[in-house]
C-alpha cells in the first residue's frame, strides 16, 4: 500500500513540475509572442501622411499656446456651417466616447489626448449637441477654424493613404496624429471596426507616463 501511495505522490510531483517548468513557460512564450506580433502589425499600419498645423489660443496676458503640441490627436473636418446630419451626430458621439476613454481625468498630472474638430459656424442643432455633450467643456475638445489649410493637409494626406493602401475613399473620416504632429493613419469615421482599430492605435501611441 505504501509503495502505491509513494508512486502516486511521485506522479503528482512529476505533473506539477512539468506544468511549472514546461507548460507555463510555453504558454507565457506564446502569449508574449502573440502580443509582440500584434504590436508589430499595428505599428506597421502607422505611416507618415504629413504634418498637422497648430491650433493656438491667446491668453489675456498675451501668451500663446498651441493646444495640439505634443498631443495624440484625432481630427475630423466638418467644414463650414455643418448641420446635425445623422453622420455628424454619429461623429460627435464617437468623439464623446473617445474623450471618455482617453481624455483628461480629474487628478491626472498630464493628459496627452486631443479631439480636434475643424469647423466654422454650424446650425443651431449642430452647435447645441456639440456644446451639451457631457465632456464638451473639457480641454480635450479642440474646435478650430482655418478651413483652407486644414482641408489641404487632410485631403492630401487622405488621398495618399487611400492610394497607398488601395482603399476606396470615405465621405467622412478621422485622422490620427502622434505627439510629433505627424499624421499616422486615417479611418472611416462611420465604420465601427475602423473606429475600433483607431482606439487600438491611440493606445499604442499614447506615452507611457
């Protein structure tokens, strides 16, 4: 009987050691390798599609600050006098979700995310929704004009992106820029799968601080 117990104990110890020394390290290796491959694939999708311009504010004492300097920016071009179409409503709501996920949280020492909405004017309905979103008063929302220069920057970059990747252009799109102000990728603003990929890229670009 004691020999049977001893054999069972030895078998149990062997199984435990096998799991600790072989199974767990192999699982960790596959997990880390999968994460590394995902990161490489995601990083490879981020290219150079030009530089964004500044969006500056002048304070009462005359000092000037570029609100986009060293920030991860998601940009959308509404153009002049946008209306509250179904598409624009969806874009504003996506912006709200992005700010809630990546925007400034009370108590944080730093924040690195900006949502850059490029528009001039707008209908009463459009302005009402834009101004009454839960995060509308937070610093992460940057509304800016300069239609001509912004249009040139984004259209040229988007054309290059679509041609390089063989993509049919979308009527509405987001641009993502890194902390150097370089546009790294574009996304269909009305496609949830594309927005999901953008969220992954934002997380990849955000500084680890």
